[in-house]
């Protein structure tokens, strides 16, 4: 996978622009933090999602996390194979483990997302913050979040 073809957001989702729609999944960092994924809940095609709002959830033995939309749009497809094989998210998060496809309402939302290089820097900052945070209790309650600036 050529990571330069993807965009990323702070909520640890990746986005691949395919013209009239974008495909969304969770990043390797996110699936690694979750551990073995055992259940994925995704919206039906035709449902509208709102940027920075939950659109589904992913469950592992460690946690249940809301999936946060990186952009606003209408779901065109969802990966129904994850219903029976949620572990594919762990095995191939950038390929067969994709979550949903969306027709964006505003194409400029894509311009506001991070490149792979910017996302790697974001992860470096998170590692520093996590290691120096006195209040860090080791839980993953806010893995998929947007940091209010």
C-alpha cells in the first residue's frame, strides 16, 4: 500500500479518495491499540454521517470505541464481510479491512486531513504526551477522538 495515496485524521482513520466516493478505515495504530477486533458496527448505505461525530463502533477484548467520521457525507457502501470476519481489520486494515465508503458532501473536507508524514508526526506527539501524562491510567477510552483546539 502506497501510504501517500491516503489521508488521515486525528481520530486514527484513513481515507482513500476514489473520485465520487472515499473509502474509510482505521489506521494500523488504532487497530494495534485496540488489540484483537471481535465486532464492528457500521452504518447502512444511504445514512448520512457528520464530520467529528460517531458513525459506528469497533469492539475488541480491550474496549468498545466509537468510530468518528473524518468528513460529512452519505454512506454509499459498507464492508459487510466484517460482520462475520471482524479480525480482517487487524490483518489488513488498509486493504480488505476497510469500513465504509462515503460520498463526501464537501470535497474541501479532504484538504483538511493529514498526509501520511503529518500523521506520523501526530503519532510522535501522542507518544510524548502519553509517556509524560501524569493522569494517564492506561485505558484507551479516547482512542477515536478529535482534540478540541
